[in-house]
C-alpha cells in the first residue's frame, strides 16, 4: 500500500541514437513533472488534483505534443484534446477540438465538475471555456516553427504522423495515411494513487501531425486512452485509432476485475495481445500502489515513483 505515480510523454519509434539536444530537454521535463507529482502526493493531495497538476505542467512544455507543443492539422491549425477521470467515483470529463485553451486538461475537469455531461467538443467546448473564464490565448500561440516544419514534411510525404516515428525515404511508396514520419514529440499523461487508495488518470494531446480537421483520437475517449476505477488508473499513448479499437485502458481494468489478473499481467496482456506491435504504450497504477509502464513500440518517454522509494525515468 502507499501512493504511486506514473507519467508518460508519448510512445513510438524513438531511435536509440536520439540526439542529446532532443532527449535531454524531455528527460528534464519528465524529472521536473515527476517531482511535482511526488511533492503533491507527499502533501496528501488527492490523486485527481495530482494528475491534473502534472498534466498541466506537461501541457506547458513545448517539447511534448500537448498544449503549447501541439502538432498541426492538415489545415495548419491546432485541435487539442484531453480527458480526466476519478477512479473512486468514475466521474470523468473530456474536451476536443480546442484551439485557444492553454490547459485542456483543466477544461476537461470543468466539464466533469460543472456540467451534466462527460464530453464537450469544438465550438461548444470553446464557448464553455470562455464561460468558465479559463486561460485562453490566440490560436497562433500554439503554432511553433518546429511544428510548421513538421507539417510541411508530412504533407510532402503525404502522410499522417504518429508520435516519435522516424522519417522514410521519399521514393518509398506507402499508402496514404500510413503512420510514418518524424514528429519527435508525444502525447502526455499521468496516473496516480494517493495515500487513501484513490486513483485518477489524465491524458492530453495535440493528436497526429497532418490529421484531418475534426479527427478525434483515443485521448479524450473514456476507456480507450484514459480510464480509472477502483482497480486501476490508465493513460495510453500511441496510434489513437488502434487504441480505440482495442479499448486499451478499459481492458486493463476489466482483466483485473473479471479475470483477477495483477496490474502488470493485465497491462502486459493488453499491450502485447490486443494492439498491433508498434502502436501503443501505457502507464498504470493500482489501488495497492503497483506501477507498470509497458509499451510495444521502440520506446516511450516515461517516469514513475512510489512511496517505498522506487523512482525511474526511462525511454527505451
């Protein structure tokens, strides 16, 4: 028993030779965000507050594909999405199609707490953000030169790109919408169990590079990219369409609840058996303070810590 926390910064084909100038800022961010979460748990903050706090910090870091680092649609715009869920009550909130909201995860929490709904999207979500007076900025705030270049490369290759996939040679012919390219940044998420055994999960993303306008991924879909109940809390990352088809986050919880599997057994089964290789990674915690961070991609930016002193920051 005891508190535990895990977070991720995206999974994908992360090269073993990732240059230090790309690796180190992301590792530094993970370490910083992990410490924020650990300090909050040590201060007896509820798990729901902790995951929101950590994901907000990740959204504010341009090295990851969420908030200010969000990648661009085929029209060169941002459409951010996020979800948060409380394991104790199964209350949850989600938002998609956000263009001006600085911290989508906090808007998702407001959807959960201030509306009778679970999910708001596009114009309705933006209107709700203004009504709640959350911090918003002009959408140009999110459009970085790096992501403009990334979109240009994706368009030239006629591809939709997943987190951390490597470039292909232009002469190689692959079907349109095959997930290739080099986005180098990733979806973010956090799961935590507090000292009272309550769990929560939160995930936030900008989606896929060169995605169609209006595309919604796994991140805001409860049971796909984000889920929490009395057994576990899960945040997934990778190819959203594959994660949706596999109901990844919910299946981890279901295997624990109905098959009696441990957290590590359930998560490993889902990652290895339910989703094609190269498509998914996840972080999860259980009510007893277990942590697991499996992936079937080359790597996943990830970090975790537990009350008994274990701490880890890793990529491959």
